């Protein structure tokens, strides 16, 4: 079966194609073109109609909103995200470690979310920050949490008439932050495991604590009930609460392959972050 | 479907065919220039690197339909420019070339780096070519050769 | 034109055309009305083929298989033995075994047809791993067991008696995994007919191997086929015998279709369906006295050879002959077993069997040293081989061994002793050290008895053409040989021509393998040039030389006794690491090596060889994981089988020692494989020390290090 391929020149046109023929948006191509390749000299064959999104300039670019949130167009590349100061550290860092330079020049945030690979780099920090995804169809627009959008490995809540048009990252304050990606090698690497964590302290009281794990299960793992255990507490309470938090986070992740290493490393990294924070040192990113 | 028009190595070209065809295949088969190599077919090795509007991309994962209106530069479009000549000469002089299969892509990566950073450090260079896999050299002489180009080509970038 | 001197700094002759993208590799070659092809392969590891349902083929499309071999032809590729069938027939022995070749003009149509093939099998229980093969529970692949080939080497006293008198016998098993070559250019070949003769264009190391291997399919002689080497984008052993597996089906198809036919693998095919480095399992029983001094070692070496012999017996021999590393133990007994399994046949890969046993002995000695409280460097030094020492084949070390000097170079440059003491075990930082060697060229008198390499030098006016079968695959030999000949003739390099071989035009100088090109064929070039110097006044002159084995170095191939190698390359390496105890991520802080390669023919070329070989060795130890427990390789792409990038390891510091080799050109010895043979062990030593762990199996990516931590 040969399916039609479209190159819409406006979002309106794209939304119409999406509604009428359910054309699959092809953004940077770094996932779809690989998944459906057929070898040298042979045109990739997709089991569905495809629309090449590259002309839709209205879906490109990063905007800082008045409320401090950041709106990133779905077709913004990882390279653009990595080099934009307005984007929160966790997302910028993850974008800067995605694949290699050439990949980052092609791969888009919309594509990374739409593909919903458990090894995807961007969902993990986006879910940490309660980012939302803007889904547009010809008749409506809705905005849902990335955590709700990604339902599992390669599964999303995208309706067959919807397009991801933007990702909104709220302004999340933090006193201490931590981000680690362990890849298959030092660069040009697929994630084997990642972890983000942040703690916000105001007047000596922990107001916010978040931790999310990537590549440690079918989707990004975050447990708000576990995070709540630290909220309202003081830094000096951390040592007493730490073991329980580590145990609960361990139950939150569900790695299958490399399970021992993924569990132990996750535990050690989170332990390290909490222990460093408990020391109450200088604010910022813990290395 | 209308023709896909873009610039290839400075010349306007038009492609009349399936827009999902890989840019790499279009360059090699339809336009018959073979300096751009296929190493992996999944955007991992960098052998098929070209510049798309001045940015380094792997042409094996880009459908030709995504380059309408873009400017594509391959090794054939770079090698006779002053910058290209300097890079080729430096790669030869610095011993960067062994089997050579990764080298056209590596030269494109070096060009993309020097365009933005004419005086890179060793670390800058290692980062800039980290998407270009070489199995022969261990990279040291490639890094040295790019450093050499940035010195020899002072003022070119 | 200025005269080229051997010590001149020169540019590689192929660098500019390659950097400009002008070099024509196999996939860049186009012929009029060229057809494309795909191999139809077995999808199971072992079983009977019940039925092949060939899809209905449009006009101009062909499916060719064993049934198409003519009556006077034999379904065999003649490598060293001729057990490797060109096409599976009746049964299949491994996943990926060629069943047939599908040919046609449109690659899209071929892809569609390929997916429409239906082959049904009656599956049998496969033998996959070395352990499976040793256990011998499934139906055996050889007569009674799974031992495809074996040999024994020993020296000194009876090893069982030695061990019975030892204060302690230390038993340890060391294992290494598959390694894939990942030459950036995948395998490819084209068959065509030119002037009424079959011609094979191939990305290959050994054009003469190809014609010998495939001619029997059509009942032809090797001379009836022409092989032309195309610019070869890396090989590392992966294109030594393996191109035969492409050229065979192509030749048969060509005999029927008579149009140019191209077969070029994509990366996934090249990963899943090509030869690999032999996985190994090496078991030591080493007897020591109370102070940890070694009295003798009983070593059993098992290599996973896969379904066909290919070069495995020779690989195994080299493994056995290198199994005591660079050391002289009073008594040693080494048994080597090549195990048949239902995996893709293993074949040549830089080092050719030596890296596995050298890694094993280095790691084993590190563990003994640690157990008895010695610094591994000092412990190992006590056993360094010296000139005149007896080898495990009852031969002798012929040359000066400069390991102490090399050790001094790398330990000073890396500040080894201070760091070794300061970091200790388990501090998160570690420095490791290893020593290694590699016997140059074919084993024993193989160069004279088997290869009989010949080289011809032709003078036409002031142009000199070197004719031999050596190939350039990235290692620099096209440049090196021109440099050797030019500097011997005292002419400029530009006056010397040496092109990619065409088997019709050049004499057979033997394969481009075994680190023999510079040492053996380079010396033929040197000798030919010396003879040519007598004829410099003649307008046209030709000289031809043949290899001559130096006298006084006997070898008996039936008993494996004598001087196995006339010259070894020697190496020493230090690697310093820092390990993140949270994640097990290893950061290499420094790499220092020293090599004795006789004399470097060209500073830049040998620099590149050292860097590249060392990097492959580091990748082998650190990250290159290729798993196969079911008959199917688990890794199939460059994203799941990862090799090092420019960011993974730092700039290397390297040294050479001067130790001219009497039978090599300007004193040069082999080096291409040597530089692979030992850095892996230094890396593992460093990681073990950093984390206070004991590692007996490579590779060790983060998840495998986890299992070693308490």
C-alpha cells in the first residue's frame, strides 16, 4: 500500500489533512525515517499517510510568556532548545545531550514527545517540571500535562485529528537542581538512564521537591505522593526521611533490562542529591 | 505533488519524485554526486553529513520533501571554496585520513564548527565531531588537523 | 622532483581524493544497466529447510540458489578449508546463512519481493555459546562433539606434576565477547563480465582469496576470474575472507544473468550477517609458590568459531601461541579448542586470536599480583621474555626485547608508580598497565611454504610501477610501499606508481592480513628496488622477487614446533581512569603506550595506526557489546552496538623504541594488529583498581560493572 505524502504550508492546512486523512506529522524525521526505512536507494514506506511539517514556521521558536512560563513550538529543534537561555536548565541540559549535533539540528521537541520512546531525552525533565503539551485540532485546542499525554512506551493521548503544536513549561522555582543522563557512551548516545531532581527552599522550609526518572520503565517515573513527604520539612529533616523516599522511588521505577544497575544507580544518584542538599550548601545545580 | 525546489551546492535544482525519498539518495542517485556516504542509514554515524541552511545534518534521515527552499551544501560544494581547500589540505597534512569513508562527513562537521567558532579548542572540536564516527583513526589526528585548519585558515571563517 | 627519504614527513597519497569525496567506493560505482541484489538468508539457527516459497518474480527478476550451481561446480567457498557452503542446501546452520540471491533492477521491488519470501523449516536445537558447545547436550555439530579444531602447545616439565608441587593453584576463567568490525563502509561487491571474462569488483583485503574461493562454483580455475579491489573503507579483518560470501552468489548469478550485479549491505545486514571476532573462554590453573612466584600454568583456550571453519583454526593457533603473553614461565601447557556453534562464523579481526588470550593472561596476572600484594607492573616485569628465551612452541625469541625500556617510558610519562600507590583499590581512581606482543606475518614458515609472496617492479623511463596484490584499506600501505620503494631507489615518491590490485595484472604477494604487508611485502619492494638500482640506465626494466625464509629458523606445521614468528611487535600501555561510583561511568583520564615496531616507516601513518588500534581495544573492553544466546545477534545497529566517539577517550600519548628488524624494510616489523592487543587489559586493570572489583569478562559497560560491585 502506497500512502500519500503531504507537505502542508500552513498549520491550517496541516490540521485539515490531519482531520481528513489522519496524516501522521513527520517533524525532524530522526525517529520515523529510521523506523520505516527500507535501505539504500529505496523510499521509506509508512503504513499511514504522512505530512512533512518542515514548512510550518509558526510551529518553530521559543517564547517567554508573561507568567514566566516558556512556550516552545513543536517544531523547535533540540539544538535551538539547548542554546536558549529562557529554557529551564533541566530541559536545556537534556536537549544538549540528545544524540549528536547533527541529530539535534533535526530532532524536534514535538517529535520527541510524539514518538514517546521510553529512552526519549526530553519527556523526563518536562514531566519533572509539569510541562503541558498543546494539542490542536481543526475545531479545538486542549492542553494537557506531558505526564498525561505520554501513556506508555510509544503510546500517547494524541487523537487522530490532533497535532502537537507547542509545549509549555511553567516557571518552576528551585534552590537545588540535579540532572544526570547516563548514555550508551560519552556523546552521540541513547539514554540508558536519566534522573532529574529539584528542591525549592523558602525561609528554611522545603516548598517543593520533585524527582523523575527516564529510561527506567515504559514511561517517565514520578511519584507526587513520595515527593510530598519532604514538603513542609526542613533540610535537616532530610536524613531521617531519605531512606523511605529512596525506597518509594525505587518502587516507582520499573526497569526490565539492566534492572539491578538501573535501580542501584537511581538510588545512589537520588541519595547523593538529597545528601548534598541536606548539607545546605550553595544554591544551584549540584554536580 | 509539485516539484521540490532547493539549492544544491549553490545551484537551484528541482526534484520530481516521492518527497519521502531520503535526501541522501536524492543527492547520490538523482544528482549523481557521491562524496556524501552512507554509513548507517539511521543518523548515527555522520558519514552522510551535509549542511542544510548552514547547519550540520545527516542526510539519511531527512526526507527530500523537508528541504524545499533550503540551501544544501555537500562536500562537492565545499571542497573548492577557500575554506574547503584549507580543510582538505589540513586533513591531508595532519594525517587525518585513513580509510577515508567518514572523512567527507567529517570535513562538513569541521566546516560547521569553524563557521561559528573559528578558533576552537581541542574540546570544542571533539564535541563538534562527536556525531561523526571514525573506526580507523582514534580521532586524535582528525582533531589535530582541524586545529591546523583553524590556524592555517586564519581569516577564512 | 626531490628524492624521498624514509624519514621524510609525507602526506598520504590517497588523502586528498578521499577528503574531497572523489574516491570511488563500491557503492559509488555505477555500470550501465546494473542490477541490484539481496541475499535471502536463514532466519533460524539450525534446522532443515522444508520449503522455499519464492514470490512470483516480475520479468527481469531472478532468484538463484544452490540448485543453479552447474554440474561441474561445487557448492563451496574455498577459504582455508572448503566447508563454508555458498548456499545453504537442505539444512541451515546459522541465522543469516545464505539461501539464495535475489536479483533485479529496482531496489524497491527487490525489497518487496524479499519480504514476500516464505521459508519454512523444521527447527533443531542449536548450539550457540561456548558453554553449549562444551556441554554437548544438543546433537553434536562435529562427529561426536562440537570441537571443530584443536591443538596443544607446551614447554617445561609436565604441568600436572608442576601444579601438584605448587603451594597453591589459582584457578580462574576469563571471557571475552563478540566484536564487530564496524568498518564505516559496509561489505559490498559487484560482478560483471568484461572482455568475456568474469570480473568481481570488491571492497576487500585479499583479491586473490576471492578468485580462489569462488572459482569452484562454476568449475573454473582462479585465473578465469578477475578481481579488482575498489577503494576500501576500512576492513580490520572483516574483509579478509568474508567478501567471498558476497562474491560467490554474485558469480553464480552473473553466470546466468550476464549483466552487472551489485550487492551492497546496509548497516543492519552488516551488523547481523557478517563475521565477528571470536568470543573466548580461557581457563587458567596457575601454580604458585608461597610468595606468589609462578611455577607453571595450565591454560585451556576455547574460541567460538561459529558454523564454519573459515580461518578459525589459524586464529586459534595464534591464540594459543600468544597465550602466555610476553612472559616466560618455567612450565606452560596450553590446549586450544575451536568450538563449532550455530552462530555466524567468526573470522579474522585485527589481532587474529591473539587479543583474547593476551587479555586473559594480563588480567589473570593482575589478579595474582593483587592477591600477593605486588604492584602488577613490578610483578609482571619479573617474567618478561628476553632474547633467546624458549617460547611455547619450543622456538626462541630471536630479537632484543625492549619491554623494560618501554615500561620505563610509559610509567614515567603517566607517573604510574605514584598513582598506583596513591589510588590503591577502591578510591574511584585507578591506573592500569599491560604488556603485549604480536607475532608478525604468517606463523612459522607459512610465508615460504604457503604464501610464496611475489612482487614485481617495472621501470618505464623515469616511472616505476610496483605490482603486487597488497591492498590499501585505510592502513596506509599504498603510501608506505611507495615510500619504501622510492627511498630505496633514491627517487621521488611521485615517480613510483602503486595502484589498487587487479588480479590479472599483479603477481600474488599474499593477503593483506597478519600485519605482514610492510614487514614481508614491504621488504619484497625494498629488495626489488635494490635490484632495480642496477638497471637505472635502462629505459625499460623489470625485476621480480619472491619471499625467502631466513635460514636457521625451522618450523614444523604438523607438530607446531619451532620458531612460530621471526619478529614480534611489542607493546606496553597505561590507562588512567576515574569512575563515578554513583553510575559506574568510567572517564579515561589518560592513555600512554609504547610500541616496538622495529622502525616506523612513516611517522604519521604509524601514529594513526596506534591511535586507531588502541581506540578499538578500549572500545572492545569498555562498550562494544554484541550478545547472542539464541542464535540471533541482539545488537543490529550503530545505536545499540556502540563504538567510541571523539568524546569517549582522551588524546593519547605514544612512544616508540628503536629496534630495527633485520629482515624488514629499513628495519620495520608488523604493527597493525599489535596496537590492538593490549590496551583493553590496562583499561580493565584501571577500572578494577578504581572500584576494588575483580573483572573476568569483557566488555564492561556500566550495567555489567554493577554486577561486580558488592
